[in-house]
C-alpha cells in the first residue's frame, strides 16, 4: 500500500511540476546584429551603420523567459569591421576615432532586464540594461526593448564623453571638419537585434 501511495505521489509531483513550468522554451537563434547612428552638423544629421564582426556568447542556449537566456550574455565587437556602406568613411571612422582609443574592441554584457506590464495582442516591451566597456571605461546604459514576431530589438543612446573619448571625438571632428560643418555630436544612438524562437510560449 505504501509503495502505491509513494508511486502516486511521484506521478502527481511530476505532473504538477510540468504544468507549473508550462513547457515554455525560448532560444536565441542566428547572429546578433549591432547598429549605430552618429550625428554631424548643427542640424544633427544622422549617419547610420553597423559592425560586420559581432561575437555573441549567450548566457544559456534556452530558458523559460528572457532573463534566463539574456542576462549574462556578452558581445565582443571588432571596431575595424565598422560598416556604414561607404568604404572611405569607414576607413576614416576607424583611423581617426576607434584607433585613437586605448582598446580597439567594444565589449558589452546584458546585466538586467525588466518587462513592462503586458498588453494583450501588443508586442512585449521593457527595459534591458547593458554594461558597455569602451576605451577602458565601463558604463551601464538602459535600452528599451520590444519583442514581436520572433524578433527581439533594443534601442538606446550613449554619450561618447562618458567613456573618456574626448580625444577620439576631437580627432574625428578635426578630420571631418568641413563635412561635419565643424560639429560632431557626442551622443550616439545604439541598437541590437536578434531572433528568438519561442516554443509553447504565450508571446502575445
């Protein structure tokens, strides 16, 4: 009788555990794309681009929620692969900006994520906090994210001067003085995008 009781207890516990978990599984698939928008001239004209080499190290291959698969994830960006779809501009940006810095690569890590209140039939939204290391300086930056149709995208703004990059900013401003009409802005819009596969998850 005791054996039957313990058997039924184990079956019930397993059933309860499976239903509590809900079977939801999220996994990041494919490459992570990193984009930037810098600004020039007094009219603050935007110049957009990306990086061709972004090495992504996930916190976990899969998990039940965004926190479990994203917090702790890292990227290493090779700034020599900057791509604004203009070869001469890319060479100038690297030579007179990134190559002036103490570290030629940029590293970033997701350190926190907080979801907004869910709205039915609307994309999931919230704030993801990124720790960025550039020019030997670490700073955190909040980025607003959205998740819709399998795409997780986050957008934010950083100030180059927060990373002690005064010399690099002055260098690129001097090199592009005429093109930038004497004004290169220190704030840069940043974003990243990745595909996340959701199995048995209510993502709406």
